[in-house]
């Protein structure tokens, strides 16, 4: 199915006057026929027919705002798409089609007003409303819209469960494909976003890990969900775009909005990160302490302040390492007697 633009001109204002004129003429003909009795029967009939036709004509009046479109069918056949703001008049028997008119995509998820699930109310099973502007919901928005899917629990490359949430900016590129190629283009997009997230996230570890190939070139690299979020988001965008091409949708951008370990392993992973941080800090302290001890021994030797044998050097090194690497302040002991 290929989109074609409905070629009717913007005749809305002109047809308003025509419809008013038809009502006036029909009333005049009917009054003339009733006034002349049997001789005016034909005029009365024409007046009634013209009045009935005038009642159907307003159904062809369509008003579109900027970045809106209306997909029209005539007796089941795709007639065309109206695009561009204006006041249009089309065939009154044309019907507007929008299978996703009752589906709402919220900024925080695919939510309805009452629950946190997709609204799967199509035209045949939807609850009717008394809203006079209900027909406006059949218009397709051509603006850039935001889909913020609910957070998903996905296993990363190491099998650790992580929670991932994404925000996808999208718009309708081909109205005919969006309406006729898929049953509900909004639900279709939401499902493809979930699938793309799972397909991409499982390739990457949460943190940098050894012997993990995230690019598919057979060589281990340092890619990770936390450190390569821009790259991961780009791959998710490409995956979604490939899947929704047949639905006439364009993915403008995709961003990771939430990334964390799943609650059941969050505490263990926090302890692991704390342990790694402590080890790194201790390593830095020990390296610094060894350098300071070495510098102290070299300075004492150069200045010839004291002549230390190997045993005294070992004792001095031990004392300095305890002082420099200890978690608490050292309590010095002053020896007032001999060293021996």
C-alpha cells in the first residue's frame, strides 16, 4: 500500500454557502408546492429531495490543523490522504480510518486513564462516547511523538538481570502503510521497541567485562551498557527502524532513560562494586606508601643522618608501612633507652 494525496481542493468555505443555499431553496420549493396544492406537487418533492441532500453534504466538510492528516476510504477502497491545514470538502460518503484512535501512548508508558496497560479498544469493541469531537480522533498526527515504554527486565551478556527503560521519538512517514499494513501502528511500535531492547541489551554487559565481543567482529572490546549508552541507544534505534519500516513509521531518536541492576541482585552488585573500589584504593595507598618509604631511606642515606643496617631498615620499613597504610592514626611510642 502506497500513500497517495487526496487531490480535492480546499472548498470548505464555498460549500458552506452552497449548503445554506440548498436549505433555503429546498424550503422555498416545499413552501411553493404546499401553497399551490396538486399543481405544485413536483416542486414539493424536489424541495424534500434537495433538503435531504443538503443534510448529507456537511459530512464532507473536513478541518485539518497543521501536521495532521486524514486517511479516507470510499466504499472500502482507499481513496487518498488529506494533508495540510485547511477547510476541505470531500465526498460525503468517504470514511476516515484510524485504527489506533483509542490507543494512547503516554510519556511514562503505554497507559490508559485507569490502568498501566495498552488500550486495546478497536472500532468494533470500543466503548462509545457522547463527545461531539470524537471524529477528530480519527486524524493522524504527523508531529514527532514520544513513546516511553515501561521498564523491562533483561539479562545482559553475562546473564545478570538489569532493568532498562527507553524513550523513542517517532513520527508517521507514510499514512497509508501506518493504517493498512498493520492492525494498530501504536501497539506495533511499542512491541517492536520492547523486542529491539531485548535483542541489543543481551549483547552488552552492564559493566566492562573481559572476553566479551559486543560488535560481532570476533574481538573482545570494552563496550558496556553503562559506558557505551550512546552506542547502545543508536543500535536500538536502528533495530526499531528496521522493524517498523513496513508500518510507515520513522524513528527520529532513541535514548536510554533508565538503567540499573534488577532489585534481586542490586545489593550483591553494590557490595561487589564497593569491594572493587576498596581494592583499588588500597592498591593506590600501598603504591604511595612504598614510594614514600623508598624516598625516606634514600634521603637518610644521602644525608648520612643515620647508618642503618638491614635489620634496622626492615624495622623502619615495617613501622612506616603500618603508619602510612593504617586506617587510623598511629600512636607513637618513644623509646628513651637503647635500641638494643
